[in-house]
C-alpha cells in the first residue's frame, strides 16, 4: 500500500481473526485463565462459537479432537464449513484467473481445526450447529421479520461491513415472504472506512418513530405484516448518500461480495454448509481443463461441489423468541403473558 491508502478488505479481515481463535486477544480475560491447548486446555476459550456455547451446545464425542478427548468434553459446536466450495469460480468463468490457478487454489486452500489452526482438509461443520444457527436466527432466514426495518449502513472500499449484506437480507425477505415491503435501505458511502453518517442515523430514528407510531394507532383487524406496509411513511424509501455531503448516490446491488459468493453462492448468502453434486467438466466452459488438471480438481472435491440450487444442509426457517433454559436446541417461549387485574 502507498501511504494514505486504505487497506484492502483482505487486510482488514485480519482484525476479525480473533473471532475464530480460542486465545483471548482482547485482554479482557486474565492471562492465567485463557485457553491454551498445551498449558491450559480447560481455560476460557474466546471464539465466536464458544461465546455462544449455551446456544450452540457442545460438540459430540465423534467430532472431538485430541484436546477434547483428553478433557472428556467437547468445545462449542461450530457451524463453519467449506466442503465443496469452489473458490474463485466466478473469476475462472470470467477469465480473470487461469484453470491452473483455479486448480491450485482449491487443491491447497485447506481449512481450520477447532483451534483455528491450518489443516490440509476442508473445514467441516458440526451438524447440530447448522440446525441451531438457522432456528435461532444466528443466520436469520427472514421468515420471522415482519417488523419495520431501516437498514442504515456505511459502505467503504476497505471494510467488511459492506452494503451487500443489506441486499442479502432483502433477498431473504423476498424468498421467505414474497416481498421486502417492510425493509428500507439507507446507505452512506465513504472512501476512508466504515462510517455511518450521523445525520442519516438521526433521520432514520425519526422515521422509525413515525412508522411505529402509525402502526400502534392502527386498530384494524389486519395482521402485523399488513399494518407495517399500510402505515409505511411515504419517505420510507431506499436512499444512498455520500457521507458528510448529503449528495444523493445510486442505490444499486454492489458488484462486490465475499469469497463464497465468488464461488457461486446466491446473494442470499446463507448457506452454511452446501449440498453436493457430482462434478461436470462441461460446466466450466469457456474454461477448459487438460486431463491432469481435471484429475487434480476431482481429487480436491472427492464428494462433489456445492449445489446452490438446493437449500443448505439442515437449513430451516428461523423460530423467533427461543428460550435455552432446557438446553442449546432452544424452545419457543410460548404465548405472550397476559396481565391480570388484582382485586
């Protein structure tokens, strides 16, 4: 990078690596209590999954690694999976990388073990974690989102908080509910980093207050979803601006995304573990693979490649308001309590 240049998203992602590594890199846990596979295997683990242990539950014995077997219990179930993902597929089909580069990348990409150490094999999700992630809203499927949504986001050229996430949720709403009438996207662009225009935030707060107040005043027999749309303010529309200027900008689905979308995953971006299909040599046209490259590619995907025409493994609707009192799978809270007059 030249001085003053913003870092790429790939460089910026190193900041978030600590979400997946068990050692506490924030300094919030006393050093003597922090997990270390060799010196303190029963210590506090700092991964995103272990943080949600009560929700995700523990890995079953067949999934245990050496440290877990020695301890006699599993670490948190992990919904992370890379099996079958064809990294760089779109770049290959667009002629941006060569067939050999595509083969090399997918033959050597490897994965991570439960301690996020590099391994030669792909990363495999714990099956129960997949079901829980969808049910709980960890990966919200949109079927439960019938409330007003104003998605205020700051987009930049150098940050992972990219606006494609807003459009991913829009695609999930369309898939689940047939429309996205309850969602508004407000995006502010800056070239220097993730910054949400504070003026935009205050305007969104005011808009949401008016929208909710109108719904509250609607005493019709319509459903909540119908009331949300019927009482949507006229200025509750998509808008995009340049941060600090108020200058309108285009509201379009951005051309960027993430590595999984570059591998063919739809914009919904919610397939934690894909279902597999047999490899088809003709599906890569105009890219052509000589016999030796094709053999390498087949070895890289012994079970097949992702089939994104199918739902993900254990993908299911989100169930709102779960309680984890009786365990990590979660149970619906039940009917809303009704107040009773005291005599």
